[in-house]
C-alpha cells in the first residue's frame, strides 16, 4: 500500500456510515453454503464443507457458484456448466434467504448510530433481488436511507464507485463517510475512495484475519464503532 494513502486516527469526524451486509450485519454463510450444496447435489456433485464454502463468500453469488463448482478461488468453470448451475443455486437460496440471523450488537449499534445523528446506508455486493427482500424480511430496511446492491451501479466493491456515490447522496465529503465491513473488498474500496474503514473480526474475509488488512480500526461489533467516531 502506498505511503501517500490517507489513514484515519480515531476519533474520526463522520457524517454518514455505510455498512456491508454479508458477514457484517447478517450471518448469511449457512444459507449460502446450504444453497451451494443443494445445487451440487442436484448436479450429482459431492458436497463441500460449510467452512470451505464460507471462504468462497465475498465477491458475489456468481463467484460463489464458480468456486463451488471448481474448488478454486480463481478458476472459471465451463460456461454451459455454470449456466446450468446458477439457476439451481438461485432457486435454493431464494428458499433459504430469510433464515439468516443478525450478528450480535447489530440492532443496538444501528439504533445508537441513528440516535447519535449519523445517517446510515448499506453497501453490499449481494444483488438487489436478494438484498431488498432480505433487509425487509429481517427488519433492517428501516435504518437505511440508501441501499446500494451489487448490481445497483456499474461497479461494485472493491471499486470505489459505491462509496463515492453514497457520499454524494449524503452530501458528505468522502473523508466523513465511514465504511464498516468485514473483508478485503471493503478495505480496498475504502482506500481507493479515500474514506475511513473499520472492520468486524467475525465475518467472511476468505478465512484470513481482518487484522492483516489496511484499515483504521478493528471493532468487536457495531456499537464498538461509536467511541471511535464523532459527529461532523
């Protein structure tokens, strides 16, 4: 990472907070893994451990399906095979979608952030067809003024576009937009955009500890962000 990249020392002056979904707000790994294994079963493939499938999460459903089929983080399966597999995954994931559970402290953290005067958004690589019903069904939609899904804009994380778009939406300087996430995608996007980034340690960073990432703070849960920020 170049030395000229801006880093932020708490307490950071913040107007708005944008939060990742999978692995930060919601524990979606069990449902994503189960959907992938049901897909593999339908195709007469051997099942894969939930731990390994969880390590495949973080770049959207397309990559999860590709990785489940190939057993590789970067390989691309035969196009016809992928085109056969994806609808099977989508069918099973739709059935399992609302079984995901909130991580500890999420509701308390969102309530405290709103009460303190911060404006809130959600930025995820999950496509809109799953994001909107999931946030509504779990009871989180009410907290967010803006939700940017993986297919809302031409680019998604780790591209900085969603963060820059959110800052413009809130009318905030990018330096006063905080991203809270759980993975390399989040930290790369934040550094590219020029905004501060905190990460929770319990999410889906491809099995790697978040302490190894280029970030401004590791927070145990959402409420733990509040002592590290102040309202701009």
